[in-house]
C-alpha cells in the first residue's frame, strides 16, 4: 500500500517573481524520480501539498497544465510559515510534493461549450492551468469560444504577464486584462473585474463561467453573470480551506458533508448553495 | 467454548497475552483508567466502569510518527516510518467502544485513499470486549442499538461473574487466540450457563435513550438557529469532548525538528479549537464557539451519516461525563430534534 503521507522529492528548477511586491512567486519543479513523474497524473483544478521538512506542508493549486511535460508549476503567495520558507528558497533546493489531490475543473462538462474564465489578483493559478490546457494544440478544438477576463489592483500585481500578452495576440481566445488603477506606463484597460464582465457581456448560451478571485470580486461578479442568464449549474469556482492530510481524513476542511480537499476544491454555485456557508 | 480464569489471576492472562504481541489494556494512570501499551502485567486492571479515553489510541496514537528526516544543505533526507503490521491485542474494551472502531473504519479505510497506519493495526488486532455489568446515567449507547454485552465487532467477549472472568470467542481470530493462551481453564457446563446468564442479564441493562430518527436529515434545517448560541453558551472551548471521544478523528500534521534531525507527526486535534480552521491569510470560517459546537454535533449526527451512513457517536457518555460545564450531547440532539420539528410546524 502506497503511503499517502509520504511526499515525492522534487527539485526547484526555476523561481519567477510574478509581482512588483515580490510576495507572489512561481516555482517550477521537476521530479527527482522518473517513476514519480509518471505516477503524477493530474488535470487542471487539482492541487498538491508542498512539503518542506522542518517547516511543514501547505496545499497549493497546480498552475501548470498537464500538457506541460517534464515539470510542475506552483504560484505561491507568501503568507504563512511554509510559503515564507518556500519564498526564501533558492533554485536547486529539494522539496516534497504530495498529490495530485482534489477534483478538477469540469473538463468533460466544458467540452463543446463556450468557456468564460474570470480571475482576480492572485486567484488565477488553477485558472491559468485550465486556460493553458484548453488552448493547447490538441485540446483547443474540444471547446467553443474561450474568453479570459483577468484583473488585478495594479499593473504590477498582474501575474503571468508574458503569457497574458501572448494570449492577447492569439485569435482563438478573447483576452480582457484590466487593472483597478493603472500607472503612468499602463496602456490597457482600467476598471474592476465585474465592470469589465458587464462590458464584455458574454452570452450565457451554451456557456460555462469559471470564476476565482477575492471574495469582494466574487460578490460583485456573480450578479453580473446572473443578469446575463447564467444558471448556478453553469458557474464554477474553487474554494480554499485550511488543510492537512489532503484526502479527507484529518477533518480540517470539512464544510457540511463535503471535504474541500477531496470533494472539491472545485464546486458549482449550485453545489455551494447546498453547503453550509462556512468557508 | 467458554474459557475461565479467576479475576485474581488476571496477571496470568495478561502475561500470556503479552507473549502474543503488542498488548493494549486498561491501566490506572494519573487521569484514571486508560488503554496503555502494557509493559507490566501488574498494572492492568479491570476495576473500572469505562476508560477515561476511548480505545482509538491503539490504532491512532495521540502522536504518530509518519516520517523521520535529517536536514541537509539541499533540502532533507527523509524516510517513511512504515505502518506497523505487528500483531496486537486490545483487551477489556466496552461494547460501545468496540462499535466506535467500525465507525472509524468507514473514514480511515472507506472510499478513496486509505490510511495505512489505521488499517494495518485494525487488520492485525484481536479485540477482547468486556461486557458492562452496570449502567452509568450519562451513557446512551442503547440509542444506537448497542447492548451492554454486545459482541458486535469483538473477537472475544469477556464477562466478569462473581470473581471469575469468562471468555468466549466470537471469530476465528478470537478462537485461535483463546486456544493459544496458557493459564485459562476450560469452563464447566455450569460456567457456560453463568456466561449465558451474564450476557442475558447485561441485555436487561438499559441506558437512557435518545431518538435519532431523522436527526441527520433535520439538523441542517436549524443550522442558522439561535439554538446553537444557547447550547454553546457555557462552553469553555477546552476540547475535552473531542479528546475523550472514541469517534473523534481530526488530526494535525506537524514537523518537529531538533538541530538537524526531525520527525513529521500526526497528532490528535480538535474542531473545538479556533485555530483549527485558521487560514494563513487570517481568514477563519469558524471563529465563534457556537459554530464549533454546531460543527461537532452536525459532523457526528448529520454529515457523517450522509457520507458513511452511520452516526459517528456510540453513546459512551464520555463527553458528557468529562465536560467541565455539563454540556450533554444527547440533550443537545434531543432538543435539536424538537426545535427542528417545531420549526417545520411553524413553516407549514
């Protein structure tokens, strides 16, 4: 029996500082053992426990796409002990990964549909995984129109800047990047994410919206999508909870009869409505 | 085939059991009587009503090593602490506590990823249940269909009758263990009758009972009720209810490092503590004590039923017995049921 508490060793290959406040970094890691790389089969929306011996573990969404071969990426905000220790790490350090854990964005359900990806600030990591996955050569045809609406408070807080610029140039994805407030060098859109969603006004016909962001953004974005005719079954989001084991035993992420770690983190709004509001 | 030994000769059976592997048995400690890994037969006692803590420690120790590691310049060298597969015996468990193990199996060995530490110990443990011969007023195991001499889940059922311990196997594992134990006497026909009479007599013992019908379905309906503030008002957030509970399974995983060497451990934790759900961001979905009491009751009587089709409570009465402010989960469930039904009537 495989011990689910035992992390697989990975080496940090590259560290990218994503934002001008330096507190969000992307860690590209590669498996030390070939068999682990083969065993780690994931899909967008899933997460892993990042393990640093001596400090502990932290559940982090996988930001790379399964179509990216040979590595995994995690975009991590410096917040607690593990993420602070990770932020202080250098390239070449060996850390651990347990996973993949949790459910995935509803890829089967999204097939043949229009997909609107809405993200705010740092909460764009598994949405980035999903978008990369959908835009990948062989996968693109399985989805209809793809729209990405992504915003941050300032230009310096946008993550994956180069990738966003590349998406803006593509003609098989509509990309709308916005900031709450620009600076002297910013030539793009200004405006809150809900406002941009109102302007873009994606049709709800055969469309699923996938939304992640800070609570305030979610609160003002959902009514926009309801007004556009989106049903709660066609709006998905991903929850965060404090977790330890990551597979439904330690009880920490229990919300109603669900465990965010194994029944989530991805839920439709219809599913969330059936849960107790304790997240 | 019933076997017999005088209660005064308990040390002999304990010594014989210790030969068969790891032995967990009731031992008097500073708290009262609790299950301990036995190293001295003289410390084992059967003179107790029930142990302070449930028997989960025999499968899910309060602190359990998962990994040992040594910090290096590049990271760490780590080695798995392999789940224990040694044969072990759990001796002197009350029937309601035996039932708690099957409830915990649903979580640790049920659908999805299996916890190898719990499962290996469960697979390799022989359980000697110990029938009640009296009833404490706070117990309510009868509500769950558990009898005072219930043998469900036990490999051997033991009763104490007039200074004798009578043991009868209930499974092949139990039969094999009894056959291999030196020092036990073959019971006479008279003893067989005494055993049967003791089991029947225990069957007449009645705990208080709560009505658990529809509780799982109805509890969510009063989730937002002020009922929970009222019930939780006296709670001191001490967490003793979860600590003594045989079905509470929440745990933490932490690293303990001394100089360059360390261990990753799984330790009991409690949903009654506010830090339990504290995010690194500072956000906390359950900051108030009524939210945590509500979580504990709902988890046991509603959420667990949804997921595992069984109430995660055996009515052992421990949380009530040890609560410093007399919070009684059975009373809460009874009042919650009434509140839910009156709310339904008002809504009609």
